[in-house]
C-alpha cells in the first residue's frame, strides 16, 4: 500500500509532484542508468522535494563534469569528477553521502551515489 512505482517523463512528474501541497518527506528516490545530465536532474528533484534518501547509478558522463577543476578531471577522470561534484551538491543540501558499487559483471557503469538526508 505504501510503495508506488512511477514510470514517467521526469519533467512531467516533477512539475506535478512539486505542485502538490503535501510533501512526503519519507520519499526515496532511486535512479539507474540515468544518462548524462538526467542524473543531475534526479538529484536536483530529490533535494527540492526533500527526499529522505536518494540512490543514483549514473551513466553516459559526456558534459557532466563541467564546473569541476581541470586538475580534478585529469587526475580522476570525467566520471569520477562528475560524481564528486554531485556528492558535494547533495552534501551541501544536508545529505550524508557515500559511494557504493554493484558487481561489474552486472554492468560496467556500476558506481552508486547513495545519500540520506540528515535531520
């Protein structure tokens, strides 16, 4: 009764859910293989909706490391640089952030960003 699954365009879902008066602070946002900046959109929505926790598995990193210093990108690569930037965005919004991974045998794009909102 309390678990809902939505398959929708993120912009349409965000517009509807953020316009609702009631904000469900127990929401958990999960995203797998959200290509490119879609991962950033999911994180932004999680922060704006004050989700209790968020877990994203990014992929397709082209253009996602913009704003990170060149040396960080050169040292860690574009994908890690983008995810580090994302972790700081969540941290600055009041989330405890960690990284995890699933086995590469499942998918080579296996890094997870896991965040839980601090009270």
